[in-house]
C-alpha cells in the first residue's frame, strides 16, 4: 500500500508486484498510519483525525469516521479485529460485523510510552508499556488488568480456612 499526498487529499494505491490493484482518493491532508490484514481489510489513519476502513480491493467498509483525537497506534490480527489507540482511548473494531466491540480510557497508561500493542483472538487489547509492565483490557470486567508477574519475596502464603 502506498499513500501519495496531494493538495487537500491523499491518493492510496494498492499494488501486487507492478500491477495496480486499486486506487482511491481520500479527503485527508496526510496519512499517518496504515494497518490491516492482507486478506480482509486496510485501515488508514489521517493527520486530521479521520479513520478510513476499506476492503483490500478498495471498497469502503464504513463511511469515513472522525475521531476526537489523533491515532497514535493501530494494529490488527488475523481474526478480523482492529485496535486503534488515540491519546485518550483504545477502540476495538470487529471488522467482520463492522461494529465497535468496545472503547476504553487508555491515557493513563500511555504516559510511559508503548512498547508493544496486540489484539488477542477474543478481541482483548494487550498493551506493553515497559519491560515489566503489561496490561490487557478485559471488556467483561470493564478494566485494564495487569498481566505482569508480581514478585513478593517476603510474602507468606496465607493458608485457606477449612471449616
């Protein structure tokens, strides 16, 4: 996928070798990120907070979506899930149903910087912010859950009470 900036718009060009599969002109100043699944979709983030989702053949899956903040990170998986992280929230889209699965606040975790961002098969967002700190958003709980190992060398095991 190639993004060619023009005056007031950007042209996207999808190639297979030397053959141009499709081109599309989108109404944005600059493409900042592209992600997708080669078999299913292409996601494009623009500098003016536009988010564009199309098939790999160039057909729009949704109308252009205007987000409230710039997209900082974007990743996808082989199951048709797409994660978008802005300065304020993490949004998970299910591409097969064209629905937003959830959105959750994430600004408090981004202060340390993101080292890795993944989406699990079930659609959970896994965010690694340092070598020891990793969190996963659990939609059922509605909160970020720490997935790092806690090390309490002086801790004593509390015996279970048996009645």
